[in-house]
């Protein structure tokens, strides 16, 4: 049970930072007590747009998570989207990825579900492969299924528990009841105030989350934010730099969803992609040897 809870806390932390960022501003407002700050916070909590450039670095020799990001060219990229009190929508882009696209994929998170846009991801994969190898289009048909899969469907596809694919459970993240802890982290930017978030987990494997706000622009829109996240479990450090701006946001859940009976079809598509990629790699190696 303890292991399951630890995995659950480790899932989706990068995504949850965006919500935690807004919540921390609220704590600062209560602590300082300025009515101007309170109005600023209220506007952000009502809805916001955000854009963050991210970069992941390894804190050890070739940890699994970082190795995957490195192989796919996704150690750097952009996370952008919209926040509403009841939902979060993310667009993920990695310009240096093996399959660069804008967006590479999308994620929708609400209090009751997490949805992943596998249709968008497939279309990007297909476009990347057929752009260089047109004949591959005969093996990779156009996408005809629903675009989004649920966390339960993705868990079934990957053969893992739903706790590994769910991002909506935020009940274990708590902000300090007293004054937020001021810190000066390594890699701090000039002119920023930094606060460390208290997750209530004191174990050696607990993640360390630090959020910085540019002092001179706290009342400006957009608000510059710098985030530093260290995840000991995965031996990875993630830095996000970007902005959050108040905005009227209305989010609705995606309606294009995959049916449960289509999961097996998705498995076949996944196997086809793997076969095509192996063929492409084999062809490229043969051409290189011949040259």
C-alpha cells in the first residue's frame, strides 16, 4: 500500500505544478494581507493561461525516466494551456523531439478524470514517418478512432494500475498553514522571490518543489514564474520558466473519445508503428552500409 501511494504521488507532478503555483500565490496574499494582492490572486484563481518552457536534467547516471526523454529528444520543450477552477488543459510541444509537432499531444484533467489525446500523437507519428517514407502510409492508415483515451483505458493498454495514469487526484498536496518558507535555491534567477512548497512528505524520496515570482512584476500580467522541481525517485530535476496570466476560461471535456472495444485496435496500431519504425531503421542502416 505504501509503495502504491508513493507511485501515486510521483505521477503527474509536472502537470500539477501549474495549479500549485496559483495556490501558493493565494497563500502569499493571506500572509501579506494586502488587498491589492488579494484582488490579483482572485483574478488568477478564477482562470488563467500559462506557458512554460521546461528542461529536464539528470541527477544520476542514466536514470530510466531521463533516458526515455533523452532518446526521444524530449528533455526540452514547452507546456502551455488553460486553467479553470474545475479543469486544466495542457498542450505539450518538444521542438527537438524525434517527432516535433505543435502540439505533440494534449491532456485534459478535471476533478473526475484524466484524458490523453492519443489521436493527435498518432497523427504526428504518421506524418513524421510518411514524410520521409511515403510508402509507409499503406501500413499506417488515417486515424478513425476517438481521439482521447481515459486513464483507465491507458492503464489497460500499458498493463499498469490506474494510479500510474491518473493526474486529477490532488488531495495529497497541501500548502503550509503558516507563512510560506522562503528559500534561495541553486539556479535562482535575479530579482525573484522563491518559496518551497510543503508536501507533508519528509522521506528521502520526497520531491522538492520551489516556485519563484519576479518581484518587480508581481502585479503585471502576465506574471513571470520560475519553477524548480527535484524528483529523487526518478533522479530527475525539472526547471520551468514562463508566465501565468489571468483570463476568463471555460473548459469542457473532449467529446471525441475512444470506446473500450477499440483498445485492442489501438494495441494493433501500436504494434504496427513499432514494426514500421524497425523497418525504417533497418532500411537506414542498409543504406548507410551501402554508401
